[in-house]
């Protein structure tokens, strides 16, 4: 029983929930910065809904990636499920949980989010886009690996991730709060602020596909790295990471005069540079170098969100 409980915890990859919860909280912090108020009930219900949808996506991906994960011997991170790990949790590959149970769990989590969406849209009046975009986010996460679309097998996985994991959570965190207040607001503001995150999220997806290349190739999972090869995609990772650093600039103009708060951006910049420099040097060609690039890139990516959340919460607090 204890082993099965641990397996259920592992397959959820709870540390990776930060990649959807933090962008959602970023959108909420921007709403706070603009309006000076937060509806805590809306926030609490939304956070639970995001958790359900994320779990549905992660577990279904484990189910549909079973064959690829089984063949993946080059993954980094070993059997420890951490920020560096690629190639899934291996819970299903190791037979710790039946595959059918995982599929059923993913379906349950998806449908569990729908009543929360209905509550938000029709009771809290959080706007007409609440339920449609929530369902879209869930379906994009599901069809990332599930047939008939199987986006990650057809060169569309990076684009799906850019929209579903990066842009939608930030937008919805902002939209739900501002729509609840029923006041005029800019739909573009959260997306402009989140550009460093939106650009670097698919960059991380690309570099984390490098250690999975042989397994993906053998199962005909045609992501961008398989289609174009590592030599061509390594410069893309470098370019996108540089763009993410440059795209901090719009934040400077939005948070006018808050120089002290903007110093928070040095934290993600530090880790992004620790990932960027070895990538430029070509250290991605070794497993150890690739692990360093992935680890620092992932931490830097999360710190983009942490820094921006801090800037907009403190900016709203101190005017």
C-alpha cells in the first residue's frame, strides 16, 4: 500500500506543477498590480482547477508515452524524479501502477475540473471565456500525446506547450480576477509581461528532448529535435534563451521607477546565463554538460515566474 501511494505521488510530478501554478499566480499578481484587489475565493477554486487539469495532462502523458519511456535508456536524472529528469517518471514502465488505472485517473481529474469551471463562470461571473479556455487547456494537454492529434509526435508539441503551459495559465490568472471585477482591462498586458516565460518554456522543452532523442527516434516521435537534429536545434535553444533575457525589457517600462523591484530579475538572469554559456560552448554534446544546461535552464525558467510575481505583488502593494 505504501509503495502504491508513493507511485501515485511520483506519477503526478508535483514539482512540475509549478510550471502551471506559478504562471497562473503571475497572471493573478498582475491583476492585483492593476486593480489593487484579489477575490480569494476565485483564486482558491482556480488553483484547485489548475491542479486537476495539470494532473490529468501529466498522468495521461505517462500513459500514452509508455512505449517511448520503456525504450529510453539515455534519459538524464536516473530514477530520481527531479528538475533534471527527462523521459517520464517510469512508474508505469516499472509496473508500479497498472496503465489502465493511470488512464482512468487522468480522465477523473479532467472531469473534476469542469464543475469548478462552471462555478467560476456562472456563480462568480468570471467571464464568458472561463469554461471554454479551461476546456481548451485540458484538451491541449491531453492531445499533446493522445491520439488522434498526438502533437508531440508531429512536431507540434513545442507549440502546444507554448500555448497550453505558458500563455493560457498567465492569461487566465489575470482574466478571472479582472472579469470578476467587471471593469475594463487590457487582455494583452499579462501576455506582454509573461513573454520571457512564454519564450523560454518551449526552449526548455527543446533542450530536454536531447537526452530522449534515441528513444523518440525509435518510436517515431517526431518532435523538433528528431525532425531537425540536435546540431540545428541547439542554436535554437540558445537564441530563445537570449530572447527571453531581452524580453525582460518591457517589464521595466510597465513597472515604472521600481528599480529596486526590478533587481529581482537578476535571479532568473543568473541561472539562464548558467544554462546559456555551456550551451554556447557546445557542452550539450556530453551527458554531464546537458544535465547542467537542463538543470540551470529549468531553475532559471521557474525564477522568471518567481521574480515577476514578486515584482507585481510588491509593486501593487507599494503603489
